[in-house]
């Protein structure tokens, strides 16, 4: 999430009520463009929708990787397979 948003979990915009994870989660699936680093994705650029879909998939995967309970997190093999696809 840090790579794609260009934000650190310790960024001053995040407080006890709002974390990086919460911020990204609230943007899914319809507002992910609002949290993505503007250097990675710009409206109107070539293949915008394909890039947006890819980033959306990665952010959804990040949500599965950062579940509160370790039992709820997905297996790393599944993560690798998903990223390769």
C-alpha cells in the first residue's frame, strides 16, 4: 500500500481513527484513483482503465494480506499466484 499510495503509515494525515489501511479500504473499489500516487496513474493516459484495474487488484490483495487476524490473512502462495496472474 505504501508503494502505490506514496504514504507511510506514520504520515501525519493518519490518526487513531484513520490508518493507511482504513484509508485504502474506504477507497475500494470506486475511489482507488483518489489514493493512488498521481505519478503512477493519471486520468486520460493511455491504458488508464487497464492500469486502474491492475492497481485495484493489488490494493484488494493488500487488504487480504493485512487482515487483523493472522487466520484471516491469505496464504503467501496464493498472493504470489495472484500477482503472477
